[in-house]
C-alpha cells in the first residue's frame, strides 16, 4: 500500500512538472535537456563547428540539444548504458573511470576538443550524503578527463550536489581553469541541491 502511494505521489509530481511536460512536447528524451538549453543561452558554448563529448549521455537529451546547434562539428556520447541512435551523434559504451574508454574518446576525435559535458549520476543508495559524494567523485573524474582532451579555450560543465565534496571540486576547478562559475538552472528542481559547475580556459 505504501509503495503504491509513493508511486502515485511520484507520478503526480511529474504531472505537475512543467519541464517534464515540455520535454514530452518537444520530443526530448529527458527533462534535463532544458538545463543544457538554459546553460548554453547563458554561456554560449555550443557552436556550429564544436567538437563535444557528452559523458553519461544516456538517454540522450543533452545530445539532442547539442545536435540542433552543432552541424559541422562532432558529437560523441559516452555511457555505461546503451543510448538510442541519433542523427549526427556518435556513441561509445564505456566507463569513464576506465583508461580504455579515455583512449577510445581520444582516438575518436583525433584532436583536442571544445566542450566536455557531464550530467552523470550514480545509482542512488538511499543515503543522501553517500550519493552526493559519489556524484562528486564522478564530477572529479570527468574533470580529470576534460583536462586531458580539451583545448586551451575549452569548456567543461558537470553536475554536482552541494555537500562534503563540493569544496574539493571547486578547489580543483580553480586550479585547472581560468573561469569557474557555479550555476543552478531554472529547470533544476527547487528542492534539489543539484548545481552545475561551468569551467572555461584550461590553465
């Protein structure tokens, strides 16, 4: 009975979620597509000839947004889970903690790239502190990869949650990039501690 009530509440919340409704109306694979749209409107990093890697790309909402802007560049999605094929988007299945996956990404582009995105999240454990820490670790791993594959003017954007590992992430970002901004898109749920870190120009 409790499980049914929880499921019903979850469905009701989604029904009231304007960005969930908009994602369905616009054909996006996830509501998070609007987070990327909003961040691009603010920071203007998606251009016609951009070379971009989307880490944790499945189900593909961010790749869909990127593909509407990038017509002459390259888009590569990377995830441990399969992603449906999209026009003008390539995909590699792999774990970014694995050096083999790094090499596949490097070999695919054959040059330094312009943008690295990460909307990765770990499987939830029910322990908010642990989940926040795990997502923070994913952000740090993505940042390390970004340092290897971005050009000097490159942009790195990743999801993280306010918590114990936040200061460590911010410290590493400021040591690695000239510009660092913590940003919460309007489309992020108000009750969520989710924020995004925008980094530009490798030091």
